[in-house]
C-alpha cells in the first residue's frame, strides 16, 4: 500500500465526531466505469462474444478476479480469467491515457475535507498501477493514503479494505463515512461498520438502515457527513 502523504492519523474531533471519510474511486470520484466496460466489451468482441447490459450490471464495482471468472464462464471464451485480467487492465490503461473526468461534486468535496482537516483515504478495488494513474487527475495531495484491491487479502465486498483504512488512520469504523457507487462497495463499507453514502453510478442501490442514497456528490457536504456520524455513535 502506497502512502500518499504523511497525514495518516485522524485529528481530535471530540468524543462523537466524524473522524475520516473513506472514498471509493471508480464511478464515485472519477467517471471510469464506462472505461472499464469499454475495455471488457471490446476485448470480448474481439474474442467473438457480445456482452450486454445485464453483464455490465453484474460486473460493476466487482473485484477483478470475480469479474474475469464470471465473464469467462458466462461467454465460454477460450481464455483463462488470469490472462483476460491482464488484457483488460492493459486496455483500460490505454483508455485512461487521455485523462480521467471527475464526477460532479468530487473536486468540491475533496477541497472541503482539506479545508476542514478531515482525513480522507482512497479505497479502491482497482489495482495499484491503475490507482496511481487516476491519482494524477484526482490529486494525490487530497488523500492520506490509498489502498488497492491487490494490496489486501480480501477486497470488496469484504470489509477488509475499509477496516485497514480505519486502522491506519487510527479511527473507529463507526466514526468513518464511506462513499461508494456500487452494491459491492456498499456491502464492504457496511460490513466494516461504517456509515455509508451511496451515489449509484450504473447499478441501482436501495436505501437501508445505516445507508443514505443520494443522486450526486454535489449533495454531499460537511454538515451531512457530520450528521450521519453524530446520529449513529
């Protein structure tokens, strides 16, 4: 796991305050879900198989290993999941070469957290080399550190990445807010014991206890983040 800055410990916000915000990357802060889908769909077209929207809904936000296994099993393509994963990553990186668009409200949210001294960590199912490319567009200075899907024993939907982020920040999971765009990521944040804000990108996400669903990051401000933790702990 790569440390992005030296500010890896939470500030003292009192006994019941917000300690940290843990942010997903693809589809949450940056508009890359279409890039992943283009990479997967174009490669399968070259292999003679057509992926449809049902496939897209199934794979969005999923860890690479599970996604590749599903796509190979679904299509019967003559390629191993491991080899397919290499090709998809290479195609995805090619698509990133022109820059990565930020989601509406992402820059404002990151600047707000900076201005108020609220630590933020980037917690992604993408692998380290992809995160490092995307950070050029996001700005690494906004994050205490980042965690990739290839840097934990179990990635999303398991809670491990978010538990590790809270541990490294010295924060209580219940005093962290996770921001996610997929059902897989939401399950990971909830399993870690964090308050979760869901901003659905491709797959729908239903409201549930301990989970707030909003339509855009533009609706997420510091008052909202603080209120979610205050109401819970």
